[in-house]
């Protein structure tokens, strides 16, 4: 992963990009984007379809060059035509949104080994690295190395494309929707491994995602792109706490936050600014134990607890351990409300 750096490893200032510039089909995609990636951070880039996320991150390894503005990677200015772009690509590993754009070789092992062999790394080390990279994405080396890349599912292709970038051991890993098309278990395993690489090995990670659960789990910083400009920049806590005031961002809350909001609207004194799974579990447990329930509050609950349960709720269908319905007796109501 290279040595650990201090400060900002990648900065973007006033970046503009127009596809097919100077033609009648010109399509502006980025308008004055500013962004900073501190070394060792995990940054999420989110936003609507077509907001410019892929265009932006394709500037990070020099695949797209700044038409106006600047991108600086470890001090190297990518607007400079003389910049050593091969050196930049060794530092910044970019995994495309579409894995088929990234896979060229016929066999999985050859495809993953291609980059490091081209860099002149000895075969024995390439094999060690390929085993490690395939392990990170959950592919068995012996089982997969001779599989045909043409005869793979979309999720397998995505894993191979990611392994083919990890094997280069970049300092910055840039992922465009890394879990799209993966089954829930592969998705969870991959997120956990990316998180480990970031938290334990200090790998700087930038990822594009439409999934707020992923953002809540992985990111320490979030940029929201809207129509080619940065509409919000902050921590996930700041973002999820600002959603009511910022409907313009068109960002949804992670499911845990929705659960806490539903509890809150029913009079439970839960902290709706908490959003990670362990935090949400703590709040729900506190509510369930009666510590945060409306019965404990001086004010009556704002939600109508006699109303029919909503789809997620269902306490009216739940039985107490002794088999009684929780609302069966008037004297039980305080307890039932305290849940
Ligand atoms: N190769 C291209 N030629 C012309 N226009 C393009 C090209 N690629 C993207 N665009 C346009 O640039 C804008 C930004 O596209 P981009 O792919 O960066 O969006 P995105 O945020 O990654 O979207 P998604 O969430 O769908 O992946 C869109 O209006 C898109 O139509
Ligand atoms: Mg995209």
C-alpha cells in the first residue's frame, strides 16, 4: 500500500469537464468541482444518476485530464501534459463501474497478473499478490485462476476487475459502485474487507455508491454531487442529520435511521442522529427496555399508540413470554408503551 502519507493525497480544484467539447453534441458534466481526499480517509461520492460521479473519479488516475481546473495527486499536477501518468496509475487504482471495461485476458489468473507482470514484478511475487488480491474479493485462487473470463457472471467479473486493481497495491483505491450486482453475502464480505484495508492498512479509499447503508458503514467523509457540482460535503452524521433541511440533495437515509425516526415519531426518545448498525442497535435496545419509551416521558407520546400498527411495527401481534397480548390489560399499558 506504500508508505503512510500525511495530509491530502488528492485534491481537485475548480474542475470542469464537457464531453464532446466543441461539437454540437457537447455535454457538460462537471462545473467547478472542489474536493479533498486526506491520506488514509474513506470518502464516499454519492448523487443522482448522471450527476457526474464517474466523470469525476475518472480524473483521479488521469484517465480524463482536466479541461479546466486542476487535479493534484501526491503533488503531481495532472493538467501538466508532461506528468508521468504511469506513475499516477500505480498510485491510484481505479475500478470502473462496468467491469467489462477492465477485463481483457481470456483467463482469470492472466487478467489479474497482467498489470504487475507488465510492471516487471517477478512471477513468484505476482502469484503471492494475486492470491492475496483474490482472497480480498472472495475468489479462490486455485479454483478460479484457470476459469474463462468470458464465462463469468456479472458479480464474478466485478470481483476479478477489483482483484486486478488491488494486485497493483495502489495507495488510493477508487471504486465506482463496487457492490453493484453482488449477492448480499459477497457484498457484506467485500465491504468488510475494504473497510479492513482502509482502517488497518491505511489504504485511502474513494467509492461511488447509491447505497446509504454502505455509506454509513464505510465512509468518514461524503461528497454529494448534483448536476456536476458539489452540493454537500461533510461527515455521514452531518449528511444524515441534514436531510430534512436539504431535500434538494435527493439523498435517502440508511434503513437504521428510518427505524429510529419511526420510533421517535411514536414518542420514543431515541437519538435519530445515530446511524451505524451498532448505534441503531443501542438505541432500539434502550427503547425496548423502557429507558427511552414514551411512558418514561413527562409529556404524552406524540404518536397515537392505539392506532393500527404500521408494516414495520407489529407489537400488537406480538405475544408476551406468558402468551398474553401486551395490550390485553389496562394495567399493562404503561409497560407496553415503554417498549
Ligand atoms: N462518454 C460520454 N459522452 C457524452 N456524455 C457523457 C459520457 N459519459 C457521461 N456523459 C454524460 O455526462 C453526465 C455525467 O455522467 P456520469 O457517468 O459521470 O454520471 P454518474 O453520476 O456516474 O451517473 P450513474 O449514477 O448513472 O453512474 C451525464 O449527463 C452523462 O450523460
Ligand atoms: Mg457512474
